[in-house]
């Protein structure tokens, strides 16, 4: 892991948690960005560290080496979540898109707009609620990436992509009403 700023020294401790370890490899990271980001934010808040969640959407570049459906899906339709601590984005599941990405990938929030069309605060440090449904905090069931990959191949990337954590649960919608989008 590259050198991280002192205020992110907690990363070495969170990396040892079971949920983080489950997402270290590309197949484990697949479709777990919201779940692991929420779990990390809860852990951070429990340790007295102010944090929130970022939501990104729309990439120009495809994820050729990605897990699950990503190599077959329209990157402009991709949604992704990370943890925000101050001016930093901590991406525990970047390897679902790029197998050799750092773990975690740490970027300045201001730089995220270089790769994503939309960058917004999903939940700011003041937001008491991080997800609309507790199932959105569950890690993906084993084999979900393989099933989604098969569906993507069969449908030219169009899906649909069943996911028991999101099927029959409230739609994923912006939680924070406190702050405007970070970058457009």
C-alpha cells in the first residue's frame, strides 16, 4: 500500500476486519462497494472519526478487466460508493473494476471527477442514516459475480442483474440532503 496521510492511519486497522478482508480480491470486491463503505463508515464513527459516503456514477472508460458484469456493461451506467474522510475517498472495492488497483485505493475527492461524471456526498458526516435498508449493508452472496457475468454475456450487458440485497428493498437513493454535489 502506498503511503497514506497521517489522518488515514486507521486504514491499517480496518484492513484486518473480516468484511474488508472478504473484499480484498476482485471477485470478493464485486458489488460490495456500498455494503463495505457503510460498514467502514460505521466502524470509523464508532472510533470517533468523522466520515461520510460518496456516490459516483458514469464512467467514460470501460472496465475490461473487471469482475462480474463490469466488462460487459455500459460504464456510463455504473454506480459506485466509497468512504469519505475529510478530503479523501477510500475505495475498498476498486479491484472489482481494476484487479491491480491498490487496496484500498485512496484518492483526493477533488480528483474523482476526472474519472466519474457525477461525484456527490451520499451521506455526509452529519447524516445519521447511511442506507435506506439494512440489507444494503450485507456483503454480496458467494457466486453473485459469476452469475452476473453469465447474465451479462447472455444479454450483451443489459441484465437484469438479480441481487437479494436489493431486490424487494427500497431503491438506492441519495441519503444526504445536507450538501450539494461535489463535482459534476
